[in-house]
């Protein structure tokens, strides 16, 4: 709501103060759109929320009085569109998975063109190299099996390799020592490689927005709420682009757990023992569910 209030205030200032209208009006539109996007996110309409923010950025870039022509403004809007695709694809279902290589290509392509139009030497080629390496690794990461997982975990690494290769291509003719620069680039890649291999254990969910995973797992182990676990599994599988059969099978696995029920006439000590046993059984069931999900995530 703060964004909506700030946007409305800036639009009011733009209406009553013509002197600062050229700046206040586009910034008011941006904050208004950003506030609307935040509201949509809270209503779990994430795709619409990201699009509202992108529309606000577009309005600000196009209307704010900067010494940029229409072509450069369009390039900046293209960069913003690439970021919109990156975040929005997590909410596009199965199609979002196949869009993984697109955002890096769009952002690097438009950003490189913007830098080139500004007359900055060499840097556009490096940006294009980073985008090409990252996009290629993302595309290969769509393959199934160990080859796909290898590239999917190393997108950043291959982006850096692409940037180094582009820098080497640009600088070598200027320096006249291509072998020396190639050795430096190879040493840099070797130094970066150990830290770019991704996590040693597979992650349960490949989504940076999921911050409550441990809380949900802890709640299930504590009280055995299988409905919460099933809803959690279905929601994140659907966001990851899994098909309907995979979601249904995962939900069926999540719902298959049942607690041991002590007799209503059992003493309190027995009831406590049964509860401890149930918590151990819930933890084992949670591991089974997570193992099943790793086939799809």
C-alpha cells in the first residue's frame, strides 16, 4: 500500500506543481504500478503483479526527462522486459520451464545494444558473451538426465566463461599477446569452477521466492498436517512446470501418511510415546516425499 500512496501523492504533486511535473508524473506512475503489483502479489496473482511493475518501469523510462532518444529508451524497456520474463516464468506453468534461456538472452542483447549506442567500446561484446554463455547453459539445462542437471547448476559459471571469452576476443588483437591472455582466462575459469558447481545435495525447490519451506516441514513434523503438506507440494510443483500427472502422483504420496492413534483410555505416558513415534514417522514420510519430488525439480 505504501507504493500506491506514494504514487498517488506524486501524481497529486505533478498536478498542482507544474515546475516538477516532468519528473513527478512518471515517478508517480511507477510507484502506482509498483504498489498495484505488490497488492497483486499478496493476492497470489504473481504474473499480473510482475507485469504491473514492468508497466510502471516502462512508463518511467519513456516519460522521465532524460537525454535519451526513443531508440535508447526502447532498449532500456527491452532490458526491463527481460527481467520481467525471468521472474514471471516461475508462474507460467510448464511453459515457464522452457523460457529459462530467454531472459538472459533478452537482457544481454538489449543491454549490449544500449551500451553500443552510447559509444562504449568492448563492453557490449562482453555483455553479449555473458548472455550467450548463460543462455546456452540454460538451454542445455532443459535436457533430462545428468547432462541437463550439470548445465542447469552451472548457468552463472558458463555466463562468466562466455564473458571471459568475449573479453579475450576483443582485447587480444589490441595487446598482441593472445596466448598470454588465454592463459590468464583459463586460470580464472579454473579458479571459479570449484565454486560454481551448484549445491552438492539437490535442492527441493528451484525457486528463490520459497522462503517458508523449512517452516512448512517443521509444522508437518510437529502436528502431521498432511493437507498443508499436499497443498505445499502441489503449489510448488505446478510453479516448476510439472505436468498434471506428476502433481497428482506427488499429492497422492503426500496424503498417504496416517498417524498412529493411541487408545483414548491410554495413560498420558503412552500417549507421549506414541506422539514421539509419530514425529519420527512424519520425518521419514517427509524424506520420502522430498525424494519423490526430486524426480521433477
